[in-house]
C-alpha cells in the first residue's frame, strides 16, 4: 500500500434520521435503569470517546455505559429501530477506531465485577445474575459486604496494601511492595481453611464487585498475618553503559535504558501461596475489566495467586474474543483458548449464554450454539456484544524474569538474533521470550531488548539466561533478572508503552513460520532506516500450548507458527506529514515483504488491521467460509459493522444502508488491532 497517510479519521456520519435526538431517545429507553447516557457536550462523553490511539477522532453523538446485559440489549434494539450504527468499546474492535466509529458508542467500562471460584462451585453465567435493580452483580455471594473499587486497589501493582476477602465478608490485609525482589516473603492465605491432614476443605467463592466506593465503605482490617520468610539470592546486573533509548519507550527524548528498565530493584517480595492449589480456578468477570484489574484481583485470591493467561498490560477484555498471547501463553495458551463461557447480546437484542458444554437463553429453534461457540473464540466481535466471561486461571505466585539489553548494530545484531533463536528453539513451555527492537533518533541509539519470563524453576530460567548471555559478539549493556510476582511482570510491556497513550499509533502484525537467517538479515537491514518511535518485536510462540487447540476458528496452520511478529509505531501529533507516511509505510512494507512470505497467512485476529476480504481470509484460513455463514445467520443485516470483518461482506448484508463511518478506502481496507 502506498500513500497511506495518518491519521485514520472516521468519516463523518450520514445521519439516518435528521431530526432524531439520540441522547433523549436513549435516556427515555434506559430511564428505569442505572445505565449512563452522555451527549457530546458532557465531559464523560469525551472520556469514553477517547481511545489509546490519539490519531482516531469520533463523530459519534452519544455514549451509553451499561451495567448489565439488559442495558446492552435495550441499546441494540433502539439502534436497530432507529437505523443507527453502534460501536463497542471493550468489544475486541481494535486501536484503529472501530470502537468509536458509530452513531452511538457502547462503553462497557462499568461491567467490571470479578469473582474467583473453585471449578465445582462456579455457577453458569445464566444462574448468577443478581436481582438487584441498581447493580446486577456477576456473582452473588452470601454475606459479602465489602466492595472494592477497581481504581482503589488495582491502579498499580505497587499499591501499598492488598485486600483479600473471605466468603463471610471479613477481610485480611497483606503489605506488598513493588512485586519483585531479591528477598522474598511467602505467606499462606489465611482464608483457606485446612483440616488436620492439610487438605483443602474450603468451599464457595471470593467475589467482589469492583464498584467505586468511598473510604467509609472500607471496613477496618484485621492485623496483617505473620509472613513466612524466604530469601532469593540477587543476580548481578551489568550497568557499565546505557545507550539512548528511543522515545517509543515513553516519548521523552532523553530517557535512558536505566529509567525504562531498571524498575525491578531488590525489595522484599510478598507472595500469596497455597501448598495445595487446585489445578485451576474459574474467574468470572465483566467485559469492562482490563488485564491489570484482572491480575490484581486474582493474585489476591483466597486460593492463592492465580492468573488468567492474557496479553501483558495495557489490553482489555477484547483479547478473549480475538487472541491474547502473553507471558504464560506457551504454557497455557491464548486468552480466548481459556474461555469457559460467555454472555452475549445478539444483533436483535436477544441475550444468550454459551460455553463448550453449555448453552441457555433466548436461542431460536434453527440455531446451533456450537457454531456461536466456535466463532466466539477468535471472531467474537462480529457476532454481538459479550458482556461477561468465565475463564480458567492457573496458580502462579511468582516467576523468574527480566531483561537483557544490547545496543542495536546493523553488523552484529543479526548474529545476536541467530544465537538467541538457537538458544530458545525447543524450549519447554515454561519459557517465554520476546525480542523487542526499538529505534532511537540517531544511528547508534537503537536497542535490542530480550524479555524472558520463566514460570518454572529459577534454576531452569538461569540456564537460558546464561546460554543467551554467552553470545561472544558483545556484552549486554543492561541485565536485570529476579523472582517477582506475575502481576509485577505484566507491567513490563506497559512500561515500554509508557507515555504512548494519546499519541498516534499504527500497528501491523503477522505470524512467522520460522526465524530464518534471511528474515533476520532483512529485518536488521530495514530497521536501520526506520524513524524514531518504531518498535518491532518477535514473540516466541513455537511448540507451546497454542497449537493444542483444534476446535478453533483460528486455524491450526497459524497456531503452529514459531513467532508472532508486530510493528508497534507511535509518534506525536505535530510531526510533518512525511513522518506520518514513513511511520506507517515502514511497518507495512516490512510485514508485507519480509514476514508475510514466510507466514501461514494473517496475524492473530487481535492484530488484524485490515477489513479487506483477502486479509481477513488470510487470518482465518480454512475457517473463513464457515464464519461467513455464521455471521449471515446471526447478524443478517450487518448490524455489527465496526468490527474486524470484511466491509464487502457488511455492505452485502446491509444492502446499501446509509451511514458508513468506518475508515475505509475504496478497496475495503479498514482499521483494527488489539484493544488497548
């Protein structure tokens, strides 16, 4: 693609009903509910209409913030009746504008309840809707009296105090530091009741709606339990020299590698352990819950620190519909692979529940829930609005993780990447590796950051760290490894993107069958010429649990790839137009000319940035035709149009309906990437 200039603004909406007061109509429909409705003149409108990608502007007229599936259903019916377009924020529609492209933005941020249950006590979604008219809770727990605000407790993993709630409403408190340490403290959750043999005899769930509360709502906490102390020996860190780190690591032109990466200083580590953890637990959560909130909550589970496999921060729940590969993805699979059940509002407003072995709700006689379950995990945004999820979480109180940073050099970096590739080839599933190459403003200021995370033993991790460090082409300029909570490790990517919110973004991705010498050489040659603000990464997926899933609309041919590759480009709003072109085209050309020829097809659905039919077909491969049939059955009018789906298909369904606000060109190419 040539001449593709940023920013990607949505096109002005063609008003279907010129005289319609959209805000007043929505307020009337939702008047007897606790849903929120905002117009363009309201400050809350602009909060919801603003996304991570600052290049995107919206022409929407109203924002609806629902609190349960019924509010979503009424909104969908209103839009259908009035001929209005709906876009969904937190619906897996991407960073390139689909979430704010309609007449009405459905912002799911208030659907933020979370609960953690043992497998045999976890209720289906259809059975755990509260009768409360003010705020239906995901899970009603007898005696639960304490409500925790998402902002209060999960705004940062370095919070000074972590609350853990028991079934009877009591709470215990654990002092917590930065989440990684060379001196660790392990404690056993006092809410897990044990009999004389040491086996678990607890029941029920830990459930806390994350509704904002005032300090008066927080009960007095009992004394902190006496922790059991253990110690972790520190790993020496080389800090002899630090290059300039590109502004893509936060936008500050003088940021050093130390400031960006040396945030894991030796501190006391508090772990939420369980000597007899269950294989996994079930986490129920609303679509407005982001990865950071989810990790903070499940890390404080009464059953020990559990985590749902997700991408690292700052992504949201859309990953459960379109992908989600992260630090434990090779061990436990994608976020969408660990989905157990979902609550879904269809295009006609019906509410249904569907899972692998269960379904209920307003299904029609000719509908097969198995088709919806198949499409939901990979192409869910085209089907409807998912309001709640149930997913598996796995016990993981800590990981051994860190970073090796080398200066990028056009002559020596190819040899470093070949060495790294050979070190991790065939690694056990407990090993995660991500190669991040980021560009600085001068030729000698770019860096290669190697992120490693080991969910197995520390000794296993050290073997790989030492093997990679043995490269004889040069010494690392920064090294930082320690035992840390998984929650703290999840911040690593967010720190790379620090300062990126509100800047212009362009994301392009693909899958890679193998990291061949040719791909390495071409990548390093092209990267030497990219603008400041560009980051290219190779995330190792090969040989992991991703390929174990067979009943998915994201095909096995793609799941067997060795790497997921992405170009993450960000830059400011006041750069010349030439830089807009350069930042977009360097990503496009690298992926199209170097990665795609060595790829099984398109990227993970969450990274799909084009709605051209050939690109969408490339992502879903052999599953595409079946997905087309499912879309036509469950959304026959193409109501859900601002999604990762071919615009030619949408247009054929809408049969020439007015009001195209999707940013497309004549070829049908549109916008979309992982919901950030």
